[in-house]
DNA sequence: GGAGTGTTTTATCAGGCGACCAAGAACAGT
DNA sequence: ACTGTTCTTGGTCGCCTGATAAAACACTCC
């Protein structure tokens, strides 16, 4: 039942293999879908026999939750640390820096948005779980970041929901569809220079002065 | 081998069932993925026995191509008709109207972007086929719409690739993730008033004056 | 150095998958 | 009414899926 939590001294092999499985699972769950990534394929990529997944995570569903939770934890760590280091800076500058870092994170971890766009298209257990455990706090944070700026007239008067999907869509799509982008334009969006170009583009679009159109 | 193409007079029942199958297939392929949508499930939703899919389309793969081709044809008809009716209008106004209509189409047919984000995340047959047969022309059209505007200084100096993914991401994400949006904010993005709000937001962001930052 | 626990492996289960086949039903031209 | 084609149906094949049972191994602690 308790796979690995209490005393760490008693399992030397477990943690490394757990990590390898999680990495392989995240890769495959995000590229193919939940149904499209078989436990055997995940096991093969992780270099372990298939029943090990059941042993460590109980079921395919629990493995999915563990893998997904990992990326969101990384995101929360990255973004949380960013705003922490900006105490006292004015709201607009903070927002610009946060958005810039969010674009960079989306480039470094396209699996995040790949999984979101896979599981949030249709009602279901996965959607409910994702929103309840991981997405809701992020959304609330984004809204409470945007609303003061809109109220102060520093960015356009657009409802926060629209700003949120404008931001996430504009920030992530190019990296989510990186293979398409390469085939279509010859440009590799994961190239650091291209990432910075996209950061600039997103920030410029989102934080345009309100009186421009 | 030839399922249905040459002379249409000889198949009275076929076309309606074909249409029902295609509709069900598009729905399920876009919500669940290609692997996640079984032929039995598609058949059940279409109200036909499962082997009919093999008869009409030969294989699951061919069914997928037919269903996908249908949405892209609709998009091409809609957008093509739009630019046709705007001969003589200045480039900037045309671009704004085309972008607005593209957002509206994305709201009316979220399946389009759902399928794209599903099959273009990883290299494979489906990606190659999609780009070659349907996405490339759209991309070329978008680029040749944006580049004169950038050259004339009417929109920000951002490479066309970035503009393309900024546009498609910002336009479609809210509608692709409509179930998430409802759960997250209580707002139904498919509500016509919300769609128009999103149209305004996307157009305003994309066509902001270049000298605003 | 044997007990006992945590981890890995092998072998196997029932169920769902895509595809196929042969027979039947509905229609067309004559 | 007959005939040939188009369309639909139920039945079934082999394959792959996620999960489990039980045996083999690894390691710590007494």
C-alpha cells in the first residue's frame, strides 16, 4: 500500500527506478495520450519490466497522477521562487517578469501544456483531478496578478479569464507543437534564441498600452 | 478497395451513414485521441455496427483522414470566402477581419485545434500527412498576410512563425479547453458574447500599434 | 548468518482492440 | 421478375492491453 514514504534507509533501488519510470511516463503520456501510452511502452522506455509499474504506483491511473504532479510541482517551484525574489517591485514589472519566465518554462517543459490540452478537452476524472489539485491555484494566482493591472489601466480592459487563455495559449502553443513548427517553417522553437524571441513577442502583445488600437 | 468516389447515383443509403460516421469519428478523435477512440465506440455513437467503418473507409487510419479532411475543408471554405469578399480593402483591415473570423471559427469548431494539438506533438505519419495536406497552405497564407504588415510597420516586428503560433494559440486555446474553462471560472467560452469578447481581445493584442511597449 | 522486509522478475489472466469474412438485405437497370 | 451491384450485418480471428500471483533476488538488522 505505502509504496515509499516512511523510512528511506530500507530501499536502495526503489527511488532511482521510480524516477526513471516517472520520467518515461511523463514523456509518453504527453506525446501520446493516456490511452495511447501503454504501460509496456512506458516500462520499455524506462528499462524495467512492466509489472514494476503496478508495484510502485498501484495502477496506470496513479502513475499518471504521480507523473503529472511532478511537472506541476516543478512549475510551482519555479514560479513561486520567481515572485518570492521580487518582493517590493511594482506590479507591472513583476507581471512582465513572471510572464517571461512562464514562457521560458513552457519551452523547457512542453509536457505540461501537452498534458493539459490532452485531458482538459473533455469532462472526466482526469479533468476534475487536474483542475482541483493543480490548475486552480495557478489560475487564481494569474487572475490576482492581472486584475490590479487592469484596474489601474496598465493593460487592456479584458476579462481575466480571457487574459489567462490568451497568455497560456500564446505562450505554450509554439512549444507544444514544436515538431509541427520545425516541419512547417524550419525553425526549431526550442532553440534558446527563438525562445527569447517568443518571450519578447508574448510580453509585448500582452502588456501593450491600453490606448493603442 | 474504392469505397465510394466515382459515380454517386448508385448509393442511396451510403452517404447519410457515411456522414453520421464521420461526425461521430471527428467528435471522438478530437476528444479522446486517435488511439483513445475505438472503432466500436465511434460505431456506437454513429448508431451503426462496427464493421461498417471498415467497409466505408477501409481502415481506422483512412477514417481519421476523412474526418480530419472534412473540418479543414470547412475552414478553407469559410476563410477563403472571407478574403474573396474583401478584394480591394486595405491589408490591415483585411487581416483584422480574417483574424476575427478565424477566432469565431475556432469557437464553432474546436475539434480542429484539438486534433492538431493531438497529432502534431510528436513526429509520425499523422503529423506529416496533416502538415502536407492541410496545414502548410494555411501557414503559407497566414505568413503572406502578416509579412506585408510587418514590413509596412503596421504591426510589431515579430518573425512570422511567432505571429502564427501567437495567433493560433491565443485564438483557439480557450475553446479547445472549454470544459476546463467552465470548471475553472464558471464562464462558458462558447457563449456568443464570450466569443465576441475573445475576438476583440485577440485582435487588440495582435494588432497593437508597434510603438507602444 | 539467518530472519524478515523491500524490490525485481517471470508467467499468466480476462477483456478490449482492429480487421476480416461470408451471408443477407436493399437497391439499380433491364 | 430477374440479375448484378451496393450496402449492411453478425460472427470471429489473433493481438495487445492493464492487472495479478507467485517465485527469485537484494538488502538491513539482530
